[in-house]
């Protein structure tokens, strides 16, 4: 249950989380930007939000992990993208999906919370390269007048982001409104015939991204998949797959429960990084 999941926060100390190690590892292996979760659908914030007590800063960790990553990224000049669950927050009493379906939610109160948290992220953590939003069950491309988008003030949030940091790119998966700055597909590139291809082909001139995980089927740590993560040959095949369309490849590596990088992923990414250093990226 969600309450069982929340109790894990009482034991989260991030004892081996090292922002320098993560950022320098990424740079050394040819990565051009980092993406880091500010808040997931569980509602737990990895930054010191003044709007919630459910944060890493108020957990046993006592640390602002977004702040640590942001500082190191700015020092090294590598772009930082922040992931934020817009439409889901299991912990907020007025978030969609946080109560029984028939419950009457104060949606405006929840959206004020979201807008204010995004404002915190864009005014207290230096330059942010992108805000990556998620939370809707499926892209709503070609239906920007959908009442869900209007009720949840999606375009207003995009406008706020661009107002606070004009250079910050906005993505909402494959696209909700078509006004996003880039489009990101999970796990596989869509085909034009796919019902959920979003705006990938409607706005083909905008940047595209393929987002997948080194832990098959999981975004977070999964002990049962130890030894079954993607191997370097599979990662290289993904680079070859995305190269012809000049699509960025974003790989999720789930940190260990103590906040450290997973050695299994480190070894495979080192192999890929060495190949990039020797031969460059796959040819377009």
C-alpha cells in the first residue's frame, strides 16, 4: 500500500549519496545532461521544499539532494533536468488518485502546491536545463482542449516555467498540448500508427528523446533483478537505434537504497563510455 511505501522514508538516510561521484561519472562517460527526480508520484520530495514535510531534508537523511546535484552540475557546466510528477502525488490529500475515486478533491489547492513547488525549484537551485513532467496515464496529443488539461492548467504551468527561467525546456512525455519544447517517449520510439505517439510526428522539428531504464521494467531499485540489468551491447544498440532520427537517449540508473550508484550499471556504462571515447557515438 502507499502507506507501507511512505514508511520507507522513515529509514531513508542516503548515507552513500555523492553528487560529485554521480556527476563526474556521467561526464567521464560521454553523457551530455543529467535528469534527477525532484518529486515522484509517491509525493516524496528530494529537495528542501518549504511546502511539505515529506522530503529528504526532513527525513533521516537530512539532506537536500536536488541542491547537492544542482550545485555540482552548475560547477561542471552540465545541464540538469528535473523530473516532477504533475498529475500524481500519493501523499497530497487533494491530488488526483490520492483518495477514493468518489472523493471530492480541492484541485485548485493541489495545483497551487504544484506551481509553488516548481517555483521553488526554479528560483532556489540555479540554472535548470529542463523540467520533465509526468503523471497522466496516456498522452493527450491532438486533444489539447481536453478538459483534464484545462482543469489542471497545464499551459499555465509551462508559461510559469518559461517566465522564471526562459532557457528551461519543458517536456510532458510524448506531449500533452503540443507546446512542449521537446517530446520524450518511454522505453521505445513510437510509430506514426501508435495511438499514444503524442506529438512525435506532428512537430518533428523539435528535439526527441527516448527514455528507458537499465533495470528492465523498473524505474527504481529492484533487488530481484540483480544481474539482469541491460548490458553494454544492449545500450549500444539503443544508441544505434536513436542515432538516425537524432533522438537523445536518456538512461535511468536506479540508485541503491543507500543512494550510491549501482555497480552493475557502472560497469556496463564504463564499457559504453570507453567505446564512445575511442570511436565516437554511432553515426547518424
